[in-house]
């Protein structure tokens, strides 16, 4: 049976995340303590005891979700993927689990990415909004007509797209999208315009670290966000991982590519169950389950 393992992105964090794995698995405990050493602060203390607000800090959120996801994969070796994919940040988890990056190298990149994105948000504020009930091409066309910078950022599932850009442009796009028939177009509580051209400074900062990182051929194909297609070439993986910061997450297209390639069984590994819902809405005939603790 071909199993596709999926790894969640930012927004799936919760207070107490990873504590069960830490307490029940010596392997997970060693991995988490090593993460604390690499990062230079006790991430696990914030994961286990911190508040929801503490976990919303981008410098904490991204390594916490990455660490939780990889620890869960380590403690469930019976789930052997035939292919992997991750939503935004989750692509780093997917690459680590597939062996394209060693754990410490992937964690270092996640930390650099998180801090670069936080600085970018502070220097170049932006916003995002969820658009429900409108076709992808209509959303893209309307965004292209709005003055300023606003683009589709996440194609999550049929009828659900997140747009991203300058706040005024996002607000204007929301009004036009509702006039065009969207059931909802709601601003999201975020401080930055992720997966848009406003992340260019973060992309440039991350480029040096990704260029220097030792990527290897993964043990199984990685379906990447930028192309929504399976990759095994380390250099293509490297290029697309960097491009992801300013490009849309093509999750709907990724799931459809899995389906076209004969995958009907999916396992979400990591906190939350967001990706399970997206699979059900995109591929209603597929089997999907989750490993979250």
C-alpha cells in the first residue's frame, strides 16, 4: 500500500504540544533535548508550559511544529511513507523525515526562516485573508486587477484560498471578491503577508543558509509546494524550498497530483488535524488519518 505522509504548517500549534511524546519515548526526548541545544533556548519548555500567545511567536511556532512533527514520525516507525509533502513550514518536516536534510540542518533552517520572516513582517507589514466559495482562477484574476500587492498565497482545497499582500490591497480584494460571489472573504489574524512578494527580504536572508545546507536525495519523493509535483533531485528541492517563501502553496494541486499518481491513503503527522480536513474536501474518496501525539 502506498502511503503519503503529510506535515502541517504554522497555525497547528497548541499548548502542551509534544509533551506526551517527550514523556513516553526516550528517542523523542533525545531529539527534543538536542533541539534545545541547537536553538540555544529551551523550546520544549515553551511547547509544554507556554501559553497560546507564547506559541504564536513565529520564532517559536515554526521550530515547535517542526520538532513535534519529526518526533512523531520518529516514534511511529511503522508508518513508512512512499512519498511526503508538507504545507508551507511543513515542507521542512517532510524533507527531514524523507532524509533530504539531516534533523539538525533542517531545524537550523527552520529557525533562520522563522526569524527572517518575523523581521520581514516587522519591516514590511502586510495581511492575509481567507476567501471561501470562489474558483481559484477568478480569485487570481481579481487580485491581479487590484492596485498594490495582493496575490493568492495558499490554494488549500477547492473553494478555499488565502490571499496575501499589502493590507489596503487585501481589503480591496476582499470587497471585490465578495462582489464577485465569494461566500466569505475574511482578514486573518496575522502580522505578515506570507507567500507573497512582501517576503522578499526574508527570502534573500534565507537564501544564504539554504545554499550552504547539505541537501541529499530523499528516500522517497517529496511533493513540493511550489510545483505541486514529486521531486528527488537535491538541487531542485533546494531551489523550490527557497522559492516557496514568495510563492503560493499549491496544496489543492499537490493532493490532486498524489491522486493522479495512485495515492489513496494519507497520514497527517504533527499537531492538529487541518490537513486531514483538506484531504477530505479535495479527495473525498481517499483514506486519511492522523498521528498527533
